[in-house]
C-alpha cells in the first residue's frame, strides 16, 4: 500500500470514530417527522433528491413528495431540471456540491454536511493535482465521488453507469487515461475496455469489505441465486458476478435476469427500490469479512446513514447546512460535469 493510501485510510478511520450511532425511531416518531417534512417541502418550495443508499424512510418520502430516488447521475440531472427553488440532497457531500454546481441559482441544503465518502477523503486536491502534473500527457477522468476541486481539475467526470462508455470512447480516440479515485472501478474499466489507464489508489470502505470466500460460501447455500455486483468491489468479487453494474443497472438486471434470488454486493439501502422492482424475488446482502471487517457498518455506508428525518426536519425549518461552492471552482467543475451529462444524453 502506498503512503498516500495508508494516510487516506487513517483519515477515514478517524472520521468514522466521530460518527455517533442514532437510536431507531418509533413508528409514531417516523409518522410525525414525515408529516412535518411534507409540509415544510411545500412551504420552502423544495424538492427532496435522495440516493439509493439512504434510509428507506427517506427514499419513501422522496417518492411521496414528487422528488427523486436514484443514482448520482440522475440525482444531478433531476435537481438541475426541477423547478423547485430549493434542493434537499440526501446523500453525501459531493452530491450536494454537484447539485450546487449544476444549479447555482438554487439553494441546496443537506440533512448533514458531515456525510462524506472515503473516495472523496482519499483524493485530496493538492496530492491529486501533483499526480496529474506528473502525467500531463493523460486525459484526466474522475469518478463523481470526488470533491468539487478534484472535478475542476478533471477533463471528464463519470458515474459508474457511464464509466465504461466514456473510457471506451476515449480509448477509441487513442487517449491514455489518468483515473481517480476508485482503483477497483478503474481496474474494472481498464479490463473491460483495454484502455491504457493509470490508477489513483483509492477505494470504497463498504464495497471493499465484500469477500470472495464468503461469497462463494453463500452461493453454495443459494445455488440458484444470481450474483449482482457493483464495480467498486474488488476484482475477486467482480469475477464471481453474474452481472456487474451501477446501482440503477443492478436494479434493471434484477428485473431482466430469470433468477428468483439475488445475492447483492453493494450498499443494502438499494434493497428498497430493488424490492419494488422485483417484489416476487428474494434479495440477500453479499457477506463481508464478518468480525474481522474494518468497516464499522458493513453492507451500509456509515455516512449515508447520517441522513435522517430528524436532521432533515431541522434543516428545512432553519435553512442551515446550505451547500456553497466557490464560483470560480464551480465554473471550472461545470465543464467536465456538463461533458458527462451531454455524453450520457447522447448515448442513451
């Protein structure tokens, strides 16, 4: 492991130690918060945009109020195009930043500004800028799970749903790629496209916990189950998959594949929308390293779990936790983000 990677992992561990666990809400409390949020969204001319990995209660609220539950690409598109003057982004920090960059005229609020991502933390702009300068002959492609500053340094921004298409497009033009920050997703893209890809050393703390031996063992228990894997997972997990894809692609695969059971290697928050799509099928979370795991909340992102109906209610009441992005930085980050959205629209 590189020194930079080891340092990033320690930063992640330190950050997780500062996260306190929330006691579960009673049914009465949940109902009360839901009614308050629905009224406040109307009062504030706001719309709720939620990621698949957030609490099912938040996803349900987004559905019931005309909001959006989706992957980060569709979250960005939906927020930009919706007429609401305020966006409530339930997800992690980079998603709020992206929403603000694409909709600078709108107020962007988040239930918490502390929710971040190990990929974002593990790719600090100063070190990334130096890495890019050392390899100036390469086209810089960064995953959406990065800060606004890192996006501003990139030529392209991609989500997992279009990463293969974008890199294949660049490879066909003879371009060499500098990829950041997820080494597992980057390695997967490299293998699938055959492109010349130089990888930054970063990873997702949730997906990295899925273990091949444990996955093989559970497959013996459910021999007819299909294995659905997000490409942020290690190569050994990807090689066991019946389907590899983004969150939205995994949901679609569950609908199209004939299996009646699926073992799913991504954040368990996705089960809410998956079960809606395939109510007659059984969903099983892929096993992690168990007691030896370093992830404090295996199968669930601890930062996504920081989004809750109580802090969302408070934000809507007070207008706190507003997301701001430096205008000059936003202008530079807008270019690769616009390129991503235009490429996605043209290649549907």
